[in-house]
């Protein structure tokens, strides 16, 4: 019974914390696989692996110097930078949604994706993993201490949860590559944009928890709060501002195309 309990506890921690990062990586991997940019996919996965290594290192540093408590200010910086990268990549994908612009380039996918975009995707994968990875490592370490060590149940739960996350990536990529190119571009762009907005709210929340920013609660539906949305006017105002700028840019682009 102890083995099952430990496995469920450690596995649920990894699944809960890792799901968001996995969805980001899977969305980008699906786009790259559809474009045939296999070399760029390697960079994406390298960024994710780098995020895992960095998460363990950061968790070890927090455990050694901060009694296992993560620093909200560091997390706020990571979130803000990750949000900026996701918004940038969202716009990059949206501007290239026209399949006609890719027809000749798909034969040379590495050039079509571009070095800057490839590096950006690797950085996004790195930050998406790091954003939750260090906290996950601390949670798992605390679980191991509670259980008097890394029991077979804890290790089994971690391995099982990691396998589920990997299978989720494979399933999403397998399904996505069967979509037409333009809908895949638009869907990936929209997903990254929404994740960028969510990360903005999360960064503001970390600053509010450190009393670096004021907190004025907003009346939002409970399901949004359960989804991890920051229910404050500070976060909502910044998110609406970013959305408004994006909408104005979209209108300007449509007018230019019409002209």
C-alpha cells in the first residue's frame, strides 16, 4: 500500500507541474515536424533537456541556501521572459501562416524556420521546463524526505509520470501533423499567445506575493481561477493591453494586405 501511495503522490506532482510545459513543447514540435525541420526539433528538445538540468541545479541551490523555499522574484523574471518569448513566437508563426509563402522553402526547412526562430523555440522550451521544473524538484525532494528516502514507490511514480508526459508529446505531434499547414500555424500561434498571456499574469502574481506590486481583486469566474489565471485588475489590465496591441497589429496587417 505504501508503494502505491508514494507512486501516486510523486507521479501526480510531476504530471501536474509538467503538463503545461509539455503542451508548449508538443505544440512547437508538431509545427516543426509538419514543416520538416528535424534539425530544429533537436534544438527544441535540447532546450527542454537543458531546462530539466537547470531545474535540478536551481532546486539544489534553493535546498542548500534557502531551506528548500523557491524565490518568487526569480520565478517572476523567468515567467516574464518566457511570456515575451512566447508572444514573439506567436507573432512569428502567425505572420507565416500563408502556405504559399512556404511552398518553396519547405524543401529547405532549416532555412525556412530560420536560426533566430530555432533558438527562440529552444529558449521557450528551456524556460517552460525551468518555470515549473525547479519547484517540481523541490516538491519531489520534500516528498522523499517525508517518506524517509527515495523509496521504490516514489521512483516508480516519477518514471510512470515521465513516460505519460512523453507519450502525450508523441500523441499531440502525431495528431497535429495530420492537420493542414495553415490551421496548424494558426492553432500553434493562438496557443502560444494564450500561454504568453497566462505567464504575464503569473509573473505579476509572483510580484504581488512579494508585495512588489499592489493587488486589487477582480470578479472573474471561478473556472478561470482554477485554471491558474491571476484574478487581479493589475494582471487583467496588462493582459488586455497586450491583447489590444496584438489586435491593432492584426488590423494593420489586414489593411496592408488589402491595399
